[in-house]
């Protein structure tokens, strides 16, 4: 795939959907990460059955998000027309828009007022719409409902309550207290950002032009995590956890609390799970009340080098329609972007966590917005990892992070 991406035909000059050469109809390619549940293929086949001259080829990239990003960048830097519609992680929208690799879209062509507002904001850069929200995501707190019920306790809403329950009930029932994703990668950036946000702080200013992390709130957030590791109620093994490692720990009945994404719900509910019908889901706790998750998800964007941008835009309209977004949830197990689906009684009966997930998404905040997001994330995870592994103090880690982030912004 790397060879194909790097050696694709070079198109004419990029053109927006304004009647120029690229604004034509014809076959297109949808490039995306793996479709583990197989829900995408039927939706693409349905389109192809009635668009014989505008068929869509589904091109799947590797599992790792970093590899997906690298292959898309290689393709677009080569000005290849191999990719038409890109299924982008929301953090890549600013980077690709700033580089001129994706085209601005006409807001009037999409029912954005029917989508969850925070999700729409992730597709906007420089005041222009550069993608259409396709899936959303927000962190949740999974907990052993059976154990909390036995103890007559409610799910924690604050850090103090989480700490107390993890320190007392965990040992009593032979469980470790809490785990997140603290291996030094994107997941650590997310967990750190959620701690900072839940203390009322920020990493960068909203426009991404200034460093905001050197604050009492950011230090409080990092101190909370470091303290949990020192005291032992955050398992030290979580320093090696990514999403799947932590999910398996909870599913195998070794954790009292887990921070993870909504996809975990379906997996731990399956036959064979040791916590099936024994767990609950709630909002992430914060310093003084419910916390704030990092907003995740994906946007569909149109390559500036696509020869058939008119078809690409029409396909995005189809693919993000209400019926298909319902399939995103029911068949793909991803959070949809249409607000009304979170209030559908039939869906809530099937997916009881939907009301909590909606609250989490509405209270969530995006990761720092920057065209150099990869460098931003690396600066965050490197410094945070040093503190969590006790290689440096939280204050020193925040100072290092602030300096590194300042260099990333300055060198843009």
C-alpha cells in the first residue's frame, strides 16, 4: 500500500467543488482504517448498486492509527489521485486542511444542525468546514456494579470518591482499583488531557496558538494520576496498558474501575466475559464533580487531488445519512453523530449506555488543535510518562511539556 500511495498518478491542480475539472462525477475510493465488524461493505454495496458509473472502492489501511496517518500523508504529499474520500481521525482535520490536502465543503449541503454540536466543531478549521462528522467518541468510566451494590455505594462522581472506593473496595474484593491507558502513546495524551480538563485546565488555547498547560489546574490533573500510582490504587501495570490491554483486564474481572471508550461495552457484554451483567457505565469523575472526556471520532473529507469530487461529496452525504448512521451504531458499534439516535427508546433498550455517552460527548473537549498535532501529542506523552514513571516530579514534567509545546508552535 505504501508503494501504491506514493506512486499514484498525479492529478491536475487541486480544485474545490466549484465546477472546475475536479468537480466531476466518476468512480472513487474510500480510504479507511480496518472495518472489524464488516458493516461498511454492505453500505458501500448499496451505493454501488444504484450508481453504476460512480462506484466506490473500499480501501482498507493497516490497524495502527500512526500507519494509517503515514500512508494518507504519503499519498497526499505525492498529489496522488488514488484516494478520494478520507476517513480521518478528527485530530488530523486541522493538519490536512492547513496543508491544503483536503477541500473546504459547503455547510448547506449537510444536515449539520441535526448532529451533536461538539462533533461538528471537530470538522471546522479556520472558520471553514473541511469534513463531515461520521463517528464520534468519548471516554467513559466502567465499574463493577455488582461490587458497588454489595457495598451500598454509588458510582464515583469526583476524584476523591474514585480514590476512596478504589482504595477500600478493591483490596476487599481482590481487585486492582483503577486503570487507564498510560503507555507512552496517543492514549496517554488522551488520559492526561482528560485529567487536565477535569481540573478546569487546558493544554493549548482554543486556537492552538499559545501554550496553556503551565497552570495550577494542569499540575493538579497530573498530580492526581501520579498520586494514584504512588498509593497503588491505580495499578502500576497500567503504565504498559493501551486500550485493549486495559479492556481485557476489566473483562477478565481484575479491575474495579476502568477508563476506556464505548467500544468496550459490547465486548465485555459478550458470553465468556467474566463481568457480563456485572458492570455499569458512568461519566468520568472530575476534581469537584463529573469530569470532561476527550472528544474522539472521525470525519469524512475530500482529497484536494481527487478527480471526482462531485461524486465524493455526494457519497459523503449518503454515507452520513440518518439510516447509515444508525448502522454505524447497530452494526459497527461506533457512536453515531446524529443527536436523535441517542434519544431513540429502541436503541436505548439495546444500548443502555447511550444517554451517558451523549452526556459525555456533549461535555467533551477536542484534543489540542494544531496542524502539527503529532508533535504536540509526542511532547505531551513524553513529559507525562516521565512523571507517571517517577523519573521526574509533576512540576518538572509540566515545565518540560510547556517548553516542548512552545517549540512545536514556534516552529510551525
